[in-house]
C-alpha cells in the first residue's frame, strides 16, 4: 500500500467544521482512499472511502483533489464525540490476493473543545 | 448481529505464561484479521484468514504466535511464553470480500480489542 502523510494532531471547536488533510503523492490509479477513526479505548471504525469523486455519508464528507495526490476528510459540525484518531489509508481496489491488510499510520489526533 | 466480539477485554499474565484470545466476527463476513496496537501507534497487521484458510502472516507474528479459524467462524490467537514486549491491544476485524477480491463497500468492522499486560 502507498504511504500517506497526516498531521500528528489538530484542534477544533465544538459545532464548527473540521478539515482533516491527507497527502498521498504516490497514489496509484487503482488505490481507494479510506478513512477510519479510533475513539479512545475502542477499535478503529470505518468512516468513508472514495476513488476519484467526492463522497458524502452520514458521518462525513471526503473531498479528493483532482490529481488525487491529496484528500480531505470533512466533519461538518464537530461534536465532543468526534474526538478520536483519524487514519487515512490507501488500498488497492483489487485486494483478492495477498493484499488482505489495511496498513495504518499514526493518524491525526483530533481534539474537540467545548 | 452485534458486531465483532472479542474476549477477554483485559488479560494480565505473568511472563512466560501462555494466553489465548478469542474473536467472533460478523457472521456473514468471510475475512478475519488480527492486529496489534501499542500506545501511541496505529494498529499493526498480524495475520488474516479467508474462511478457514490463513492467507498471510506478518513478520511481526513470531513462532510464539499462532492463530486459527476452525470452520471459518470464530478465531483464536495464542501467544506462547509471553514476554513483556507482547503487552499491547490485540484487535480483531472482519470484512466481506466477494469473488475476485472485490470488497463490500463498508470496509472492516473492528472489535473493541483485548488489552494484554505481561508482568
């Protein structure tokens, strides 16, 4: 899997939008961009994923740059429950063979202030 | 289905003892993964199964570690002769992969983990 780069930490105020950046300059054409988050004392939780187009779901939005070398996870209105470590991960779309594993970096620790 | 269950949630053991953890995946998921996570780090991949077959093992999985998934349902991870360096959170995840390796769109579902402390 290709490498991603994320800031170590970010802070946000409650009820404000949060933009979590991720750089992936070596992304290949078949790599999906996945985001997971890990709340304290829990396992990681799937958030969203995309390939080329921006994606929205009930949890967040994913904005993907036109050249796909970077992406941004957008939390439209941060709550205290969004305080977590957010991981940006690239995975090849064809992972039927030996590519069975997500490779996690250190992620971005998001703090939300009331 | 209540998601991925891991048992126990916490385990304290003395160095040199053997420990075994259990993971019950989401019933319709055919892939099961084990990860290890130490403080301040992201989860590190250990191994994964497709149904009952163990398809990949990380270099992190030393000879003291063994994982099984009999009948393609629950899985166990055993650590023999535990060392203090084995202290970590052990996470299990499951997913559904269709033919030709295409995954269902919702990604992995992780359990809450088993926290191992070796004293």
